């Protein structure tokens, strides 16, 4: 479905006060040339949109560029404000320009709601900016806009976001803007990571880190290093992941980025859990939770998540469940659907191990619902796998095969460690009743 547009955005494009833009929009609604899809939001009917696109091609290039600049300025200002709420203290917010001059969001969940509504249009705008006769300032603003939206649910629009990011990489290369290229490659790598295309993501993150070093862009360099750690972690190369996370944490400390340092340190702790050093990881998490000033709510939720996994690895299942429930509560309060989904999946796994199978099925079902809504492929895979194990534990092999096969299809050809788990589960289910192959 094509994106709709908010009244504020329409006013920016038209360079009109909002009340005049609203009067014009409502007049078009009355003439059935525009559709009102909610309070202050509008969308073209299909035939009118096609006509408008053809008409726009006849506009003077300068007029189109000016309209892009006006809309980018509005969206970037608000996205920068939302980003600062999602990742408080992150110095990368400063590279996006000034925040909104007056409060536009009541809290982080409000900012996330705005981002979910505006991201489809922002992605379409970025692709349009990069596809035309690229204006260097507009290209950089479009890159910054999508980077600012990346922690606020960009994964739900992964296919279109990937296309837009590739166009922005090409446009920044053509314009020989190394800073914009570094950010665009970081953006593309983040989108690919969310889609579990790990080798491609690693290539983009490495190129992003190289460009950011050359352009002296340390705030985005820290994020690229952290992504390199996440990719190595997902591929079970944990020593390499720890090295990347430690470098990202050290850079965050130098930049005074508290939540970034906590995030990368917690990421390193997670790799230590998975490489047989769970007690060391648990000590790190307890230290992070006890430090004065603490981290923001989202990062605190993540530290509880890692601590829950450490307790699970140590066989302390009740403690693990307690930590994961805390993560679910905090992530839910912050509106972080991806983190809540992952925590519910892990909680379901722990509950199954505790023999509380029906509770496990319930948590895994909630995790899958959240992951499907959020759009991140890795969370969907995890939820399908955990749900498959949970329903198999209560004897429902048919439903288990469905979820295991879905996880296998999502992972097909990606080389992620979960691929082996999905295939192993399918084989076990086939052995149990002789009715299914590993290909589902």
C-alpha cells in the first residue's frame, strides 16, 4: 500500500500554514480526489496518484528539489527528537541537526507511534531524492532521516528500506560525499542485519566503518562497529564479536555516550554467555545495573535480557525467568516491540524447560505476534522456533512442523546458526511420526 501523508508534511511541501493546507486537503476530500485515512492524514486515490506522478515529472527540477528540502527539514527535525528519546545521550543525534523547537512527543511510545506512521513516507521520500538528479544536501538529509528512524521500527519496512538505502549509497558515491556514504552503508548494513542477511550486512558495515573513519564521523563509526559485533555474534564468531563490541564501547566512552557504552558492553556479555563464560557475563550485567546514573529504560531492559540468558546458561531457570519478565515489562513500557518479542521468546524457552508448557506456548505466541508486527526477521525466526519446540512439548507435532518449516524457510540460504536448529527440529519431528522431510 502506498504511504499516506500527515497534515504537517503536506503543509511543509506546499509551504502553507497548517490551517490553509487542511482547508485545501478537505476540499479535495469533498471532491473525492483525496482520501482521509485518519485525523490529519491523507492519501491519494490510485488514479489520482498516477496522474499526480506524471504531472510532477513536468515540474521544474528546482521546484521539486525545494519541495523535497522542505519536507526533509520537517521530518528530520522530528525524527531527531524521536531518536533522542529512543537513544538518550547518543551523540549521533547531534549530526542530524537541531531538535524540534517545541515538544512534539509526550514520551517514547508517542515518538514510536509517530515513527510507525511516518516511516513509509520517509522511505519513499528518500528513494525519490536518491533516484532523481541527486542534490547533495538532500541526499545527506535523506540518509540522516532514515538513520534517525532506524531504532524506531524501520525494520517493519525492511524491503523498501533496503531499496532506498541502496539508492542512497549509490547517490552518495556519485556525489563523492564520503560521510554520507558511510552513513548510508551503515543504514544498509543495519537493514540487512535485521533481515538476517549476515554476509551482506558484514560487507556494508565494514565499508561503513572505513568511510566513517575517513570522514571523521565517530558517532556513526561506533554504531558500525557495534553492528560488526552483532553480525559476528549471529554467526557464532564470539571472540571476534567481543573484540568489535569492546571497540564500540571504548569509543562510546570517549564520546560520553552512556547508553551506547552500556549497549556494547551488554552485547559483549551476551557473546560471553554464548562462548561458555556465563558467570563473567552475569557479573558484568549486575555491575551495569548497579552503576550510579544507570542506563535508559530500553538499555536497562536489554541488560536484564542478557542477565536472564546468563542465568539460563548456568541452569538457574527461575532466576532466568524473573530477569526475562523484567525485560518484557520494561521493553513493553518503552514500546520496544523487537526487544519485547525476543524476551518473550526466551522466556517461553525457559518456561518449557521448567515444564510449564502452556505458559511457554502463550509467551511464544505473543512473541511471534510482536515479531510479525515489528518486521525484524531474526525475531520472527526465533519466535517460530521457540513456538515449534513449545507446541511439540505438548504433543502437537503438526503445528510444530508448521512453525519449524517456516523458520527454516526464513533462514534458507542465510547460513545463520538457527538454520541447524530448524533443520534438527524438523528431522526430529519427522522421526517422531515419519511424515515430513527437512524441506517442510
